[in-house]
C-alpha cells in the first residue's frame, strides 16, 4: 500500500481538514460579528439629538476628522440647521 493511501494517513488528513474548516468558519463568524458591531457603533455615534432619525451633519463629520490633522485650518460653511442648533445651545447655556 502506498504512503498516501494508508488509512491512518487519510484519517489524520481528514481530521486536520475538518479542524481547519472549523477554524475558518469561526474566523469568518468573528469577522462578521466585528463588522456588525462596527456598523452599530457607527449608527450610534451619528446620533446627536434624542429625536428619532437625527444624525450629525456633514460639517460635524468634517470637524471630527480634522481634529487629528496637522496644518492649516479650513473655514467651514455652516448649514442653517447647524447654526440654529448652535444658537439654541448658546441660549440654553445663558439660561443656566
């Protein structure tokens, strides 16, 4: 009997293949779970107000990303809603 055709060798190879497949499946499941968590965190981090469906405006994202960069500062044009929110926040601070 050839070396490749021995029963013990085939059994060991089969067990090894099963173990490898199981590890790959676990790895894929872990990766999918991690991706799912990342998406959930991103959704949660985008919420600003307690109201339904409220998200951070584009300007807020730019400021957040820019905080880690070094160099010249860029001027941002604020949208009307962002200006209104800022005015409302300032009014609340003054009241306190």
